[in-house]
C-alpha cells in the first residue's frame, strides 16, 4: 500500500511559508506563486532573484532565522535550508500546529512530499517514488516531457471551450461522453502538433456533427 495519499491541493490565496533564501527556495517560491499562493520567506539573506520578487511585492520577506511565530496563519510551510537542525525545528513546529510541512530532500521529516511534475498548461503529470529515488523521478519526468509536448496544452484549451458549447447544446449525457471520447481518440492532437489549425477545426466539427 502507498504511504502517501495522492492529491492536488488548491492553494490560491493560502498563506505559505518558505524557509531559506537560496536557489532551492527560489524554485519553491516560484511554484507557489504560480499557484496564486500568498508567499512569505524567512531567511538571513536572499539571492538576487528572490530580492527582486520582494522588491516587486510578490513575496513578504522576514529577514533573520526561523522562529515559530512565523507559522501563524500559515497553511503550508517548506523548509529549504541546508541546516539539518533548522529543518528539524521547522518540521516539529509545523507538525505541532497541524500545518502541512515539506522539508526538501528529507522525506522522513515531512508530512507531504512534492512530486516531480510535467506541466503542459492545464495538464499536470505528477511523479513520485515515495522519496526513495529522486533520480528515477527525474528520469521519468524527462521521458514524459519528451512524450507530451505543447500540443496537449492547446488541445485542453480546445476541449475546455468545446465542453461549454457541447453542454449547452446537447442534453444527452451519453452523447456528450461519446463526443468527448471520440475527440480524445482522434488525430486532433497530432494535427495541433503539426500546426494544421484548419484541419483541426474541420475534424472537431465533423466529430460533433456525426453524433448530433
């Protein structure tokens, strides 16, 4: 049985804390910001890119060492320091308050782990080895990045628009599912990758027309 329960968490507007001011912290901060979280950073110093985010008001910066008081009202905390004592302190303090906590590269002191991800617009593929082999996660991520290109993002945008139109015009749920399945099983993704936009439109219309 897997140790971890796979889930995607909506952190839009949630208060999240990153402890650390280096390159690893920067990566974590950028991902949190991309998910529209409200991000605070605690560190004695910041690298230039984090300083820039702070100067633009994208993050809230607390200069100094980690203290438990910084966990107030936090939904999630990430420890991205190279100090094992500080990392353990973060984990214990956050766990005591039932806050989601991840210590980078230390799954034994986390109550959640961050998977490797492949992102193509709204398509997100998460890869986890339960913390046992980050190297394998990285290998699989590279393979999936090669397999799933930009065309999947464009296809999902097309599907998002079509679902609204199809739902409003076709009341029969079974017919709608048949159309969605046929669209996914068609050659539309390949046509998008080839840049054949006109044929994409005609193929979509053809599939819908055949089932209405």
